[in-house]
């Protein structure tokens, strides 16, 4: 039943995505984090202490809420329980929404509207996009899709197999904290320290599973799978995060492009290493190839995890 529920959740994600008008748990987690940040401005706790409390409250409430919803629903009706189980599983995945946002940028670049493309990409990246060139916008979009193939799709999918929606939403809370406060800037360095380190810890396994799946996906799509493997291994630590470059390096190798490099985040210049080889300029069609890698990589991840789950269940 769990395997069927995860399959249905993944299909719902591919069919529906995250409609803007629908309520979404990530938005509630973001609001919770924002409320605590405003509270900190009033009480002025030491930054490290507040950062630890921020992590505990956000992750703790998310875990308890998801567990409570499923526990209470199971008391009412098994049908309600499985309906909510599938919904929470579906909401934890972001395949279609990630692809949709990337395609919006792609179409705008195709139409030649650079200012609108800068605005659109600013919705999915943390860096300053106001001066980005056409190529830099394409790179930023590719990097986001590559990184979030792990954080937004294969990571939650892995935790769904390991512990259902409760563990998946615990992971999502940790990931959301890192995306909101885990920056290495003066403002967030101390407050986001715990969130960034815990995100690094929980993404050790998802990053490596994603690495394998994207290498296999590059072979399925008849991209440069040898380079995907070579560059993916060589540059897997070429990032300020110990996990983010795993997926980006494979994509850079498969497409034969260079990603990474320094950018402006929240007004500060942040040095970042390059990933891949500078053999050609990034083109906007590379965005579509990265989306293909996202979908094929996710499909392979599901098959691998499902086989593993069934094997464990049988023994």
C-alpha cells in the first residue's frame, strides 16, 4: 500500500504540480520561519542561540503536525488516513513546479525579454539577478533545476520510502530553513549556522542517490554520460555546500558546460568555485535538457527505491 501511495503521489506531482492558488505546507513553514525572524528583531536573542531555537521550533512543529494529522485521521477512517498520506506525500514533491518555473524562464528568454527573465529567475534563486546576462540567467536556471532535483524531488522521495510523509516533511522543514536563512552572509551567518549544518547532514544520502540517478539519466537521454560520470566525480565537492555540487557536476558534465562561479547574494559578493569545463557557452536550450534530466532522474530514483523497498519487504 505504501508503494502504491508513493506512486500515486508522484503521479499527482507530475500532473498537478503546485498550483499557486492552492494552500501549501511549504508556505506555512515559510510563514512560521518569517514570524520567528520578526520576533527575533524585537527580543534580540544572541544569534547562535536564536538560530538553534529557530531550527528546533520549525522542525519540531512540522514533524509533530504531520504526525498528528495522520494519527488523528487514522482514528477517524483508514480511507481518510490514506487520502491525507497521499496528499502530504504529493505536496512534498516539486517535480512539475520546478520544471514549470524553469520553462517560464526559457520561454521568456526565447521571446527576448531580458528584464522579465531576470525577474522570473529571481523567484527561484537567492542571488541578485538584476544585472544577469542571457547566458547567466540560463546558467542560474540550470543550476537551480540541478540542485533541486536532489533537494526538491529525489530527497523527499527518498525520505517518503524511509519514513513516509512525517519524515519527508521533517526533511522539507530542514530544507526550507536552509533556503531562507542558511546564507553565508553577515546577516545570516550566525542565525543560519545550525540550519545550514543540519541541511548538509540530511542531504548526504539524497545528494549521492541523485548523483547516481542523473548519471544513469544522462545515458538514457544519450547525452555525454562519460563526461557526466567524469565531471560528476571530479567536481562533486566544488561548492560551498558539501552536497549541492553532486547534481550540478553531473549536469555540467552531461551538457558539456561550466556552472558555478561567484555571485551576489543579499548584497554581498560570495566566491564560489566553478563546476564543469568551459568548452562552450551555455545556451537556453540547455534548460530543456536539464528538465529532461530531472524527469528521467526522478523516474530512475523511484524505480531504484521501489526495488529496494520491495526487496526489504520480502525479506
